[in-house]
C-alpha cells in the first residue's frame, strides 16, 4: 500500500531526527523536523490518482484541476512552503532558544508530531537498523 509506505517513511524521518537530536544535544547542534504541508508540486498528480481510485474520476479531476494548482487554497506555493524549512534551519528565535527535537508545520509553527514519533524504543531501533544497513552496504 503506497499511502501506508509514504506515511511510514515520514514517521521514520521524524523518529530519526528525534534520535539524532538526542545524540548531539551536548554538542550544540540543533535538529528539528518539518512537515512542508501540501505543496504545489508534481507529487500532487499521484495524490489525485489515489483520490480517483477511491472516490472516482470527478473527485480526482477536481483535486488536480481546482485545488492543487491554487496555492493558498488547499496547497502551498513552493516559495511559501520553503519558509518552514528556512525557519527551522536558521531561525534566530530557534537558535537563541537552542530549540531542538521539535516538529514544525507550515508556516513555521511548532506542532505536536505523531505520538509514535516520541517512542524512544522506535527511535533507537531505527538508528541501530540504519547503522547496520550502512555497515553492510
């Protein structure tokens, strides 16, 4: 299931970032996760195809033609969506407060991540699995 795999990959990003934030906190390195939101990109065509398969052609076409290409009306323009990433990378308030291990939504708002992302066992397991994979490849 593509949607499930996509969601798991996003959770893995946050789990990995949480573990990294923990491991480098004594070094003054800040690690935060971001969710860019729904951004007007080519990824939208895959979303529209998924909607079509579940709700029919009319719903998928409406999403593709009327919602996704209208930045600010259901999706962010890439230039606006990038503000969250920029804020997390160089935001003066975050740097001054040494904000780390947090999760941000558009546009540059701290938000609670999925409860699973706070699972220390999952964080450590993913880290160890990644180390093992890298060592073997």
